[in-house]
């Protein structure tokens, strides 16, 4: 499941602007994607331990 999540993150991060058509001149959407991915990793680690 982690591999699928990582693949989807990379795909949306790389091709999301073209696929969804958002305009992101300052990079806020990509910043929010990265922060959600990192927080998801942190929460997953905390739940496991």
C-alpha cells in the first residue's frame, strides 16, 4: 500500500498541474501535497509504534 501511495504522490506532484489544470505560480499546491505526504508518513509511523 505504501508503494501505491508513493506512486500516486509522485504522479500528482509531477503531472497534476497538466492533468487537473490548476495554476500554481508560487508552488502552494505542491507544497501542500508534500506536507500532506510527510504528515501521512509521520502519522503512519506513530500509529504503528
